[in-house]
C-alpha cells in the first residue's frame, strides 16, 4: 500500500513540475464563480453594440446551467439557463433561418444526462427545440449515447446549419454524428446526415471546433492528436490530418479558431496538464508557439477576433479555469 501512495505522490509531483515554464500572462477579467464545475465557453458578439456581447459558459452537473456573463465577468441572471442536466459543451451560430422572414442567432449545447442537444435563440434566450433533440438514438450501448462535445457549422455553400456532436465514448470509426438543423411551419427539427471521424479508443473526444469559412472541423482525440475533416457533408469522410501530438504533455483539450477576413488566423488548443495553450497556423496547421495563461486544467476555450470594448480591443479569448470560473483575455496578449 505504501508503494501505491508513493507512486501517486510522485505522479502528482511530476505533473506539477511539468506546469508551464513560460512567462505567465494574466487575465484581463476573471468571471464570477458558478455553482458546480465549469467546462466550455462560447462568445456571442452583439451586432448592435459589441460592448454588450455575452460569454456563455457551461456548468456541468445534474443541477447544471448555461451561465451568461457580461464582458466584466458578471453573471447576467436573466440570460442564464438553469436546471439543465449536466450540460457539457456550448457553441454559437449566427443567422439561423426560422422562417421566410426571420433569422435568429442561436446557442446549442449538449445535455448529457438526457442524451440530447438543446437549441436557444440569442439574446432573448427562448428555447427552439421543444425540450431537446435526441442524439445517438441508434446506439445500443448506453455509454455511447451520452453527448459531450458540440460545434455548430453554417455552410458557406447554401447557409444550412448543422450540429456536429461527440460523446463520452464510442466506436473507432463514425464517432461523430452530424445533424442538419432545420425550421418549417411545425417548428425546428434535426436530421442525421452523416457519421464520421476516427477515434483512437485511448481516452475520449470532447472538444470540437468548426471553421465555417474554410468548411473544416477539428476535434481533440485527447491522448493522440488533433483530427481534421471536411465539415461539408458531401465532401466526404476522409481524414485530412492528425497533427500536434508532440506539443502536448497529456490531454489535448479545448479548441478555439481565430479567423480573419484575409484567411489568416490561428487554432488555439489547451494543453491541459501542461498548464498552457498551443497555437497553430490556421492555414497549414504548423505549430507557432505556446503561451501560459495561468489557467488550471483548462477544458474548453473560445475566441473572437473583432474589437469588443476598451478591455478587448483586439478580440476576446475565453478559457475555462478549474476554480468554477472563466478567464477573459484581450486576444492581442496571446499573439505578442
């Protein structure tokens, strides 16, 4: 028994010794704390007034919630969605076609204990899903029905909106399900359009991020690599790349894609146990550098590149911190 304890202590020391040695970058804003356990953020940019933008963040537990924060990190109670049974990941999309004359911005998130995804309009926070859309219905193993990661994709081809959903565990192939999200006179519905994506079987797949403009989806096969596929269903299911493994200590976690109109940009990925973030080129996925943002055990992260206010003149990077809160940074701090 003593040997087991010694092993555990040494393992803990090894992880702590491997924390990032890079110069620490402190957050501009630390949010108020949630009740349970933060995981993944999403950022909605207010088109009328960017300084009134909202950062949404999941708080995962049976009595969980999607918290809404202002840019000062204060909880906006009237925009917060409570009584969600273990929400895990959340994403934002703009201009969803509700009918011939109405488009709305939306957030989608997974509700693991109900084996479904949810869809709400933003910023009025009205449910559009009739209580939820079931996912992984054809799976016979219960553990493979439990959704975790989600990312929304709006096709540049025909403006169709899709939800790409991952789960706690799954098969070696076809790990991700892609659902088309549609609205008609009877309401909003989803339709499974494809299954795709390899899985190593080593840990799990949680973080999913889509580059709408380039039509690409990235996800973290946590112990192996960042996997890259086409997001457009008719472009096929061939894996385009499996990259980045050599730059991570253990778990490859949250993914955020910083996009610019000239095609430049960055893929920012949490190196969870190393206590830092690795930055890759959006163009060719080559490694650029790592940064230490002083977060603890970061799962999810998100980024926008437009100016929001005096605190975030270069855009906003938001990252989960393992103290029931989120850290906000001006994006320029990461790229200096």
